[in-house]
C-alpha cells in the first residue's frame, strides 16, 4: 500500500471492513503523513483531523491535558477537607470517578487520532480550560458558597461539556456503519447527564423536610454508575487499541503525575498563606511522607507498569481491547482513588504536626491515610494478576501489614503514624530484594523489554518524578513572591529560582550520560528528591527567620550544598575512567566551591530575624555574587562537561520542564480562587488564563522544540555541547523565569477578580503579568536565533506589541488587561503559525520519513 494516496489508505480501511471517516471523503483531514511522498501540500494552520499512525509516544499536548486533569483529581482533597466525614469521602470518590471517565474518553480519542495536529489543538486547549473550571468547582460540587454562581451546577455543566466534546470528536472521526457501537455510548452519557443535572438543581427545590444532600448524593451515585456503563458500551469486540505503547504510557504518566501531585500536597499541607514556622517535626514528617510516595512509585514502575504493557502487546489484537479496558480503564482508577486518599491523609498529618494544630489528626485521618495505601496496593495486585497472571508477594505482604497495623496507627501522633506506614512500605522493597528475590527477578524479566525501551529512548519515570518535585519548588518560588509582593521579594524569588535551575540542569547532564535503572541510581534520585522537597518547603523563608522555627536561609543553602556535592560525586563516577576529564573536573570544582562558600556566608548573614525587605547589603551582595559565580563558572569552566550522548533525551528533558512549568501556572490559577465564590468573572479569567498559557505552549512546542531536537541531532562533539549549553541550559532559564512571573501575575489577577472587595490591584502585579510574557517570548526568540540563526519578525513585532500594551492597559480592570494580553498574544501566534506552515510541512515530512515502519492509520471502532 502506498501511503501517499488517501484513496488507497481508504481502501486499507476497507480491508478491515471499515468505512473511512467522512472527513477523509470530503478532503478535510490533514493528510501530511499520507502525502509525504506525493509532495501534496497539506492543510495549513488548522487543517482537519489526522488519524493516529499507531506509533508509540504520548504527545506533549496530551501531557499538558493530563496535568490539568490531575490538578482536578487532587482538588478533590479540598472537597473532602471541607466535609471530612464518611459522607465527604464518598462524595470525593464519586467526583474522582466522574473525572476519570472524562479522562478515559480523551485517552481513547488520543489513541485514535493525533491530538497535537490540525484542528485538534485548539479543541484540546478548550477542553483543558473546561477541565480547569471543573477542578476549580470540584470543592463545591455538593455545597455552595454565597455570593457567587451555584457551585454544583458549575461543576456538572463543565464536566458534561468535557464529556460532550470527547463524544462529538469521536463521533465525527468515525463514520458510516462503524458509528453504531459509538452511538450506543451516547445513551449512558445522556442518562448520566439528566441525573447529574437533577442532582445539581433538584435539592434546592425539595420540601423543607427532605434531606436534599442525601438526594443529591444518591443522584450523583446513580449518574456515576450509569456513566461507567459507557466503558463497556463500545464492547470489547468493537473497539481496538491502535497503539499499545501509547495506551500504556498514557496511563503510566497519569499515575506518575498523580504521585508528583501527591508530593506537592505534602509540601503545601500547611497552606500557602502566612509563614508557619519550619520545625524538625515538619521536616521529619515530610521526609517520611516522601518515603511513602517513593515506595509506591517504585513498586509500580519497577514491574507492574511495564509488565502490563508487555502482556498487552502479546495478546491477539481481537482480544487485546478487553485486557486494555480491564487493566487500564478500570484498575488504574482504583490506584488513582488510592493516591487521592493518600494525598488527603498526608495533608492532614503534616498540617497537624504542631501542638496548636494537633486536634486535626483523628482516627478518621489515620484510616484515610492507611486506607488509601490499601486501595492503591489492591489495585496494583489486581493489575499484575489481570495482565501477567502472577501475584506480587510484596504487595500482598504490604496489604497484610497495613491492615494489621492500622489499629495501632490510630493511637499514634501524626508523625508516628506516617513513620510506621513508611516502615511497612519499605519492608515491601526489602522483601523483594531478599526473601522474594527469585520471584521478583521472574517478574522483572517479564517487564524487561518495555523497561529497557523506556530507559534508553526518552525521559525515564524517575527523571519525570524528579521534575515534578522540582516544579513544586517553582510553586514555592511564586509563594515567596506572593508573600512579599515587592520588587525586592520578586528579585529574591528569582535568585532562588536560578540556584534551583543550575542544580537541575547539572543533574540533567549527568542523567543524559548515566542511563541506568539500577538500585543505587534510584536511591540516589530519591535522595535528590528529598533534598529538593526540603528546599521547596523552606523557600518562602529563604531570606528571613520565623520565630520558633528553624532558619529558612540555612535550610535552603545546606540542602543546596548537599545537592551540588552529590552532583560532583556522580560526575566523578562518570568520568573516573578518563584521567584527563578527572583533572578538568577538579578545575571545574573551583567556581562551584567558591559559589557554595559565598552562599553559606549569605545564609549566615540572612539568618537573623528581620523582614526580607530589610535584607542587609552584605547578605544581598553575597547572594548576588554566589549566583553570578555559579552561572559564570558553569558557562566558562564547566563547559567541557556539556557532553550530550542522546540529543533526544536532552531536548525531551528540557521540553518537559517547560511543559510542567506551564502546568504549575495552572495550579497557581486554581490556588488563587480556592475558598472563593465562583463568579462569571472567575470563570472568564480562568479560561482566559488557559488561552494565554496555551498560546505560550504553542510558541514553544509548535515548531521550536522539534527544530531544536533536529539541530541537536545534526551537531556532534563540541558543537553539540556548546548548543546544549547555550540553547538549553542557559536560554531555557529565562523561559522558566517568564513562566514563574506569569504565574505570579495570573495569581494576583485572579485574586483581585475573585474578591473585588479585597485588596486593590497593585501596579506591580500588572507589570509582572506582562513582564512574564515578555521575558518568555524574548527567551524563545533567543533560542530560535541560537538554533537557526534567524529572527522571526512576526514574533519580534508581537514582543513589541506586548511591551506597548503593558503601560496602556494599566488603568484598566485586571480582567480586561488579562483578556487583552491573551488576545494579542494569541493573534500574534496565529499569524506566526500561518507563516511557519512551510516549515511545519517539512518537519512533518521528515518525521514521517524517519519512521517508515509505522503502519497506516486505522480506525479502531469496528
């Protein structure tokens, strides 16, 4: 079959007894891959719908959408916190199940069509905005806050719009006789929609003697049951998985992101407002909580996640969908529910470590924490049994121990209960390495192929896990700005961000060379994660000391020194066979040592009670000198170590940190309106923020990320090393700075919009909102110039336009200023995207030619 002829591709679908989609028949589908040999010009800009070629890999747009979904999942903890009873837990589980159904619909859609191509891009951004509103409304799904719109109705309408979008796109993609199974999926959706709308509206109109809350809960439960029938509506014999690697990776990533968001819950357990003191109990409880999450991460990604993919690959295509539905669509939601409960339990524990807040820790809190771990392990055991027909003995051991020791834990203080749970889970890992070693190796062999493929072709789960924790520190950087909203406070936050970036980029360099999944490497990553988490906890107090707490500056600097020392040790192990490199490493250690000494003296000068605005000139000078020495030393001295063995891994790592930083901005938008009444202004501001973030996503991921990877692959030796250093290690830093400034600006804007009677908008918030976009676009332009040696005049004009709009819009209300900024940026990117159509066509053709073994698109609905 020749892919260059769409008619022949349609005949290929006919070979499976399927009609090609209507969009193909009418010529609306983007045919860039099908036309790659014929030279046919593809549709520019918004094109049509392109079927998935069945190749592996989750697109960056899907990962962006998953970040928004996981924010919505974790916002359920706020719903349960406000109603911390058995009834509230049941409500939270129902909301998680509904959100999972929406996520599953887009997972099926992403396995069928390319969500990052053609018209699907703006549609998915619209879905992301809808899910953001759903997450914001999740805490008020069963209640209402006075002074705003009716919370339950907002949640229901947003959820139904998200579900409706998936079904409409699936129905449009599939045509003719193949639509029959899909049309049946509309029946449970329609029934669930009626029940949800009744659940949102009916309780307000019931007689006074009727318990409206119980009626509402019953209707939501009925809607959830009806909606889950949609999982089986297509039928296992009518729906086929196009790409097993994509399907498995999408579910692995959502579990990984949920684990990362659980760590963020650990760090934000004591709230993002005020300056609670940092004590040894807080640090110890956070470390033990991290052990709990890390062991759960280890157990899933050690065997189960990859073994399930291997098993799915081995099953015949005709029966593969049944296993894919049971093992992924059903059993993974069990683990997600467990993680939500764990996040809630850890938040309760860490918010109760001080005597003044100890009353929050009660028997139900302990049972939620231990019950969440139990639910997660049960889902893990069921996944392994359903896919590889073996029962992991260590998870069974963990289930027995957690169940046995839960009655003991209810009598312990929060740190003791978390410590006991951490010990129980650690015993699972030790049992796998000792008592169950032979069976553990057997399971390892079953997952070896998929695990090796993941470890050698892209960013590994342990690296993405670390990146999610690094993004938690980014969140804390914006918290530092929020607590000290002055020019000095912003400068201090950016100083800490620079240090974090240096450490992260150096570990990225080591990870690019040291591609190992051995136990010592995993333990080292977990130690790095622990140090990074501790830094994140202390960042809001990085320049001052809170009474009755440990000195924040010393915590940040000591942990940072430990991170840099660990990096030097890892670098020495990597270059040990090369004596010349070893001598260079010693010379490279000189600026590092100088910077660390300056930081230590700066911390000592800062570790005395005073407001951060009163930071002494000596301390400020030492901080500035340390950062300059660290950045300059890395550029001029450590440049000999910027060796890149895998261009794809290197570029993927930096693309992911940009993507996750965009996700952090989404979290900032949600945090800004937490506890506030939901108004039309809040909804419009949230959607507008999503438009702005989507535009910045487009600015980097449309062509820049792909071009950067291609240029890196073409370079070798010192040229590749210099490009890696300049375009990535240094020019991506201002992009992150721009996103952090934008996060702060969005948060301040939404703070004013959601509470008009609160503090008035400050000129600084408005200026930083526009400055964030300016810095990001300028850095993006510099990145393009470094890789292509070209200036894009459309974007340069856009940068000038944003700079002009900053003072012009300052007298306007915050919502108007945000809307104008988003509209102007989106318009510039649309024009630029139109001009880049030819480049995009060449990139698409090059991608298709580099994967000649990919099968032609097929329709999985039969």
